[in-house]
């Protein structure tokens, strides 16, 4: 029941995000759209940033855990296909820049996920150079995604997914294991 309510709030938030830029969405709007009480909202989420970030985390974790997703290349294709299907929601999510922004969360979560998966896969930590390359890759991948969403770059989902895969640090590209990684 708890997950159903959490997902219902998330679905309501996503409907709002398709129509409004992130900074224009209030907790009251989310509560009204989902039909839950304020206390129910706060039982599941800290704030509207938490809802937005949970959205990405949930989807990414589902894809990575999927037995059908067996490589970074496949994951990037799933990400860009989902983005293309819900471009306006993504565009509105990226509209806010600053503390707690979607971009900042994407960077932190993506970096940690890639680091944990590759470290588990090869059973050794990233080198200093790989950490620098991974940081550059994550920042660049997010910027590329924003440009593609805003149609500053014209290419298919398959083309952009392939380019992101090829931009991944070469030493990490073929490392893959199930997520989440145990601590």
C-alpha cells in the first residue's frame, strides 16, 4: 500500500511536470493533483525535489535490474527512448538550475551508480584518471541530454545513445553487473 501511494504521488507529479516547469510546481499542486493529505505527502517525500529525484532513481534502477538490460549501451538506449517519449516532462525537469536541481541529482546518482557497478564488476576501485574521466562523462552526458531535449542537437534516440556510450571512459564501457551493488 505504501508503494502504491508513493507511486500515485509520483504519477501526479509527472502529469504536472508535463504541463509546468519544475520551479512553478508547488507541494500544494502535487497534493491537490494526487488527492492525498499534506501529511501523507510528507510521509513519502521530503519535498518536491525528492519526488523529482525519486522518479529518475526508480526508472534507472528498474532498467539496470532488468534481465533484459545487459550493458551500458542498452541502458543508454532505454534512457533516451524514455526521454524521447516524455520530452516535455524532461525539459520541464531540467528547467530549474541551482541547489537541488535535476542536473545535480543526475550527476551524483549516475556517477555513484557507474562507479559502483564497474568497481563490483572488475573487483577493484576506479583509478584517479577514471574518476576524472567519469566526472567529465557525467557532466557532459547531462549537458548533451539537455541539448537533445531542447532540439539543439538533431539525431535519433539510437544515435544519441550510441554517442553517449562511446563517450563513456573506454576502461569502464564493458564493465557491467547487477544493480544495486551491495556495500
